[in-house]
């Protein structure tokens, strides 16, 4: 299995895109897909969605299935002017029922290779204030980290809350997650462990191996991956 993360400005009148989530049975090789509104990570208590900016997260049987989707699906065309990255799942903490096939055991990553992280949560509405307070502190820490290449929050009302972060190297990502120099993220994890914010949640670490397009005027992986105009194949 592989995954892909797509982000694009698709226009301010695009809330209907939330209803365009493709069914896995209707797209060859698709295992899972989620479309959500993007909101920058900021450290503020209340997220501020970016009008017209949307995220697509998907899981695929193999690269060829993603190639076919990109070549001809109408939804892919909506995201074509943005940026996307191909991801190999390496570690999962928690579980996401709609996304089977994630690794049962952690796969090794070199400290110096880039890493991507997607967090997914199905929020307990009664825990909203606790969740916002804890994540605001963690977001303030992450957006100031010099090893962070790109990041965004994304949400699909009423309950999906999620983040994507892209790191220059795995060592820096681990240091942030474990609170080696600042405990704010680790504090949020402990708060969730003591009284869960979510009905279900997953922290998924990936190896990014091919990217294409532009996010905020650049390819955030350009300095860490070779040119990827011809996507490398990595089935799984």
C-alpha cells in the first residue's frame, strides 16, 4: 500500500468539493480517500480555514493506481494546480478503521531522511475545548521548528480533525514528537492518553519518496528529494 497527500487552491466557491469524496469501489486501486478544508497551523486557539484551499488524502494499492487517477479522474483535475506527494507508511500509533493495511510494526527510517506525518482524529465534541487548548500549544511549537518544511491542518465537519507535517529529517520529527527540547507536544499526547479527545485517532509516519507541483509557490521537498517529474514506482 502507498498513500498520497494533495493540497491545492481550488476556488472560494468549492464547499461542494466535500461531497466529492470518491468511493473506493468506484476508483481502481483506491483503498481510502478523504477530502477536507485546509487551515494553517498557527498556535491560535481557533483554526482559521484558508478559503478555497482543500486537501485530499488517499491510500492506494500501488503507484500505478495513483498514476491512473492522476491521468484521468475529474477529482484529480481539481487538485492539478497544487502539490502532491507519494508516501510509504512506516509507523502507526493508534488505528483508523477505514484505513486497513498500515504496518503492524515500525519500519526503520534513517535519521537524516525526510519524514511526513499525518494525524487523523474523529473528535469527541464534548472534548473540543480541551483538544483546541492542547493542540494550540503543540502547533505553536511545530510552526517555529526550523526543520519543518511544510504543514497544514485540515478538517471535515463535524468531527474529522487532522494535520499534515513534512520534516527535513526524521531525527528532528522524533525530537519534536517526544518533547526532547520542549514538552508541549508530549503534553498534548499525555492529555489525550489520560482522557481521549477522539473516538478514534491515528498518528502515521511516512517516507516521502516523490513529489510534484507547487505548494505556496514552491516544492517543499525540492531540497531533499531528487527531481521527480517521472515518478518512481514503489508498490506495496
